[in-house]
C-alpha cells in the first residue's frame, strides 16, 4: 500500500526559529498518521538560491508538489494568512484535493458569522460538519475522530 502524500502549506519555513521549533511538530504528527509529508521548505533545499530565476523555480516546484500530492494541510494563522499558503490552498481547492486547515490563532479575519477566515478558504471543506477538517490545536492532528485521520485510514 502506497502512503498518501500531504502537502504541508505553511509560512513557518521563512524563520529559522519557526522552521526548527514549529514545523517539525506538524511534520511529526502528520507522519504519525502514516502520511508522507511534502514540506516545501525542506523539498526546495535542492534549488540554488544564488542563481537568477531561483524564485520562479521554487514557485513552480511548490505548485508541482501541490498538483502531485494527494491532499493539502494548510496552516492559516495570521490576519490575513500568508499569501503563498493562500495561493497553494487555492490551487489545491481548484484541483479538488482534500483540504485540511489548521488555525490556532484566536483572531478572526472574516465578515462571516460562520467561518473564522475568508469564506472562500472553506470551499475545499465539506459544507456540512466542516469543523472536522478544521484543526485548532496541534494535538487534534492525530485525533481519530477528525477528518484527516479518517481520510488517511480510508484507502
């Protein structure tokens, strides 16, 4: 049986502190569920950032990973959330990928009474019981009652 791949969309790789303290916990929890995790900051280390055109190569590599992954797990903290994460999330939703959102940021950035973020971000989640695909703590990632666990176990 082949492992399902999850693209981990996150702004946490831009800071050394976040990359070493926050990202490993997300990757570890997703791997505990049996997923292969595609974390773009780790996957793009093979690109030579001193060469002209590096940014385009990174963007295209990330987009290709979104296309080839089985699902996306997007960290959507911030007001607004990171622009790159939003583009990756939009691409995944447009491609019909299973979508899982993580937000432990208590601030709201929405006009909706129903959703804590821009309503378009929820278009990739089921209309009923979308909360099962929305994570508000790191411990919830491995919760067997949540959608990600069920999706990974449903082969």
